[in-house]
C-alpha cells in the first residue's frame, strides 16, 4: 500500500482547526480558533466541524499523522464572558480542546500503526479528519475487499459507509450491548440480514419473536406453543425431555435431597431399562415389589450401553408411577427370615415422602405450556430441523421462543440444552466447512445464572462454553443484551468485537470498559449520550473505538410495545345511548332507599338531611359527601341503617346527587 491509496491528504489546509499547545503520552491540548463559531463549515461537500466534542482530528507528525478524538472543549476562565458575541460579529474567544490520542497513520504506505510511536510536537498543526480517512483507518485492508458486512455509516457523514469483514465481526465472537431503546435489536437485525446476503449460516434464538419480519432465506420454527387451527402453517418443534440431563430434570421437578432424589434417579434408570426391553408396549413400568435383584442387575448390565447412552429414551408419562415402584423394602421375606435376593413389599413410609414429588411430576408433565418438552411425539424434533438447516441452502434458522413460558425454568434449561447440543455438533466437526454463528438475543436470560433450588442447582454454561471453545470448531456466537453486568466477565472477555449502544448504568459501563481492551474512560464517557442507532465499534482487529450510525435494516424488527396513543383514544359519546342507559326511577327518595336498604315509605324525612361536602383543605376538589341521619329516623329505621352501614353517618361519592329528581 502506498500514499496514493489514501483518498485525500490528512493535512488539507481547508480542514485546519488549530495547533498543539500541550502533549502527554496519551493526550494533547490544542488551540481551537474556529470552535467558537455557531455552525460548522462545509468544504467539498463534507462538514469541517472545527473543534466539536467527538470530532476526529489529525495532528502533524514526522512522516505520520496521529489520529485523535476531541473529548472536551472549554474556554479559559478569563474568557468566559467573551463567548457572548456582539451583534453581527464573531466572538473574540480562544477555546482549548482536549484530544485523546488513538492511533497513527503512516503517510508513505497508508498503513495503520497501533499506538503512538512518535508523538507530535508543540506548535504542530491539527486538522479535522476527513470521513473517508476515518473509514480507511477503521476498515484497514477490508476497505476495497468484496464480501463485507455493510454495517453502518460515519455519524457526521451519512454517505461514508463503514464496512466490516465477516472474519472481524464474527471470527472472535461478537457482543451487541445497549440499553432499551438504544437500537440493539436494530443492529442485530442488520447484522443477520447482511450475513444472509453474504451466504452465511445464522442460528437465531429469538426470545420475543420480534425478528419475524425477515423471511427471505429464513426458516422459522417455534419452540413452545401449538397451531391455532389446520390453516396455521407455522412449524412447531420439540426438544425431547430425554435429551435433557439428569440435573436439568432435577431443576424442573425439584426433588428434596432425602428420599426423593435417589428414588427419582432410580426411577429414570428403571424406565430407560423398561423402554429397552419393551419399547412403547406394556408393561410401562418396571415392577420391583418382590422382584429378583439378580434379574434386574443382569438386564441393566447387558443393556448398559443403551440405558446409559446420551439421549436414551423412556416414557416420562409413567415417571410418577415408577417412583412409587421404587418405594419398596430393600429385602423380601420376613423380619426373622429376610430374603436379600429380592425386593420386599411397598414401603408406605417412603411412598409418603415421595407424594409431593409424584404430584409435581404429574402436574408439570401435563402442563399444556410445556408440551414441546414432555410430549415430543406431537411435534417435529428441533434437532432434526437443525440438521436439515445445516444441509440446506437457507441462511437463517430462527428459533422463536415467544410461546415458551418461564415457568419451572423451562425456557432457560431448554435453550441451555440447545446450546449444549450445538457444541456437541461443533466438536464432531459439523461446522468446519460452513462456519456458523449462533445469535442469542436477550443473552442475560441464558448466561451467568443458575436455576433450580439450593439442592438442585444447574448452571447455564452452554453458551459460555461456546464462547470459550467454539471458535476452533467453526461455531461462534453473537450475544445481544441490555444488561452487560449480568454476563460473566470471562464470557465477555472472549468477545473480539463489541457494538456498544447507549449505556446509562454505571456498572454496565464499567463492565464494558473492563471487557474491551481499548475502550478507555474517555471513549466510554460518550456512551450515555449516544442517540438511537448510534454505537461505538470496538474490536481487537480495530485500531480504535469508532463511533458509527448503524444502517437501517431492510426488515426492521418489531420490537416496540403496544401503541397506547393508537388504542387509548377517547371514543365519541352516543348521547341517545347514554340517556337510554340512565335509570328511569332515580329520585331522591328512591336513591336514599337503595343506599340505606329501606323501603320507599320508610325514607320519609330522611331526605331533609344536610349533606356535608368533603372538599379538601382549600376546597379545590370535591371528594365525597357525609350524610348524618342522627335524630332523623325512628329507632327501627336507625337499626336498619346501622345494620347496613355500621353507623348513622354514611359517606357517598361526589356524584351521588348528579341527575337526581326531587
């Protein structure tokens, strides 16, 4: 590469903004004579900001141009009042800018050099960086290559695109971070659609179903839910319970550590053996009462490979019954003459301990919301759909979880199991010839947490393991979350690319600073003020943190909530209908009779009671009326009023008397 490959000179006199007055190892102070202007200048169609916070600048060096970013602009204290211009005149002020030094551009070759090998000198000139040169530095060798992800533009110039190679974006994993409303989903949609355009392979875990708008080259399956009717063409899939680990099942059913854990463990093994022996036929449970231990152990040993195999089938429908079958005495015979070769009769005491577990098993396995897990025969297996997708020419497999509930930790455990399955495929070499990216939206739901009780805790570590070892197998991940603080630091440290949108929480920013090696406090200070769709691009293959404006995806996700403005409108009142709905019998006597539980003739002089208005301390608002009937009623009527209201003082609403006829 030589200097002719640079699109323009870094030291264009028309883009001059000032000169250096102070240099430190990582920062500089510069004079900004044009920064007091109220508007930027234009030259050749590009803005020359002249000293605006966030602006990139080039500082002259010996055969190099040092790129920096203005992080602060201020006036000397003695000139604060000079910022007020006289009519028709420019302010006579001398602003000072503080510049963070980022990287170096070698003029003779156009090569980007990490760090600052030669620092500028006092008095050297400073120039506003041309957007095309910022693009050159960010993209490096990818600037003219084909097959790049057209990700974003430079914020100051929408015509200057920022392209990223798939290897830089996905090769070392990627994290899209940002608070709600910052444009995170927009970015994920843009990345997915660009990867599809390039012929890549994406497996998208869509927790809320918001990415359904993109359909070109996309296979969509639904984990959870079921068809509404015969015309519903959606594909609903299952993840069979037999592909869950024992720990996963324990986290769902929560057996207590005393009798329930060993009985449930033995019941699952017995059901697996019974399935090997009888399949779906009878008997559906393995009866242990008075059964031979030797026969059972011989059958287990002779079928050990099938019983202990990963994904060994069994009928969970009969798990509750099998748990009861495990509740037998360890020996048959009698107390005086025990027979240790067989199991004994049912142990009702242990059965009683297992009643709550059996009840939970029956309830959970029959939950309609979890049919995709416990009734896999009614759906197509997700594992088969994954195999079909990998062998197809489609670019995206979208796994929607919008109908999968959070109850019993099923959502977290199922997605963790899916991640475990994908890692198993990766270790078998399935992704070596076609690198695949798993996009995990709302990643904080599935990482850095454990589910289950204290005695049955399961750590959701599948996608953390993909981040740590999937890269060498051709399986990488893109994690999207609005809560970086909930992602393990050792997982974030594996990310080679960060697209960071607006972050307001201090803890989130600290975590991101720590995880991104070259995102320091000066760059992170811009995070709370980023606009919607704006982000900072940070990566190990990038020379500096770069502000970008993510390009709108062709098919934006539907991530907004319901429109209150659209549906919460005041409807026109049909006066005739209102009048027809008004009670026709409402006069004062009838109203008091209804209020007090009296007959109309018993009301009598009660209508003469003086209502006491409760209208606040300043009379600004009427809240209610107090009606005190003391001394106005006969003892019999007073008794009725007390029976209904507990007192002769009755409070009524502010609109009680509205529309009453005397």
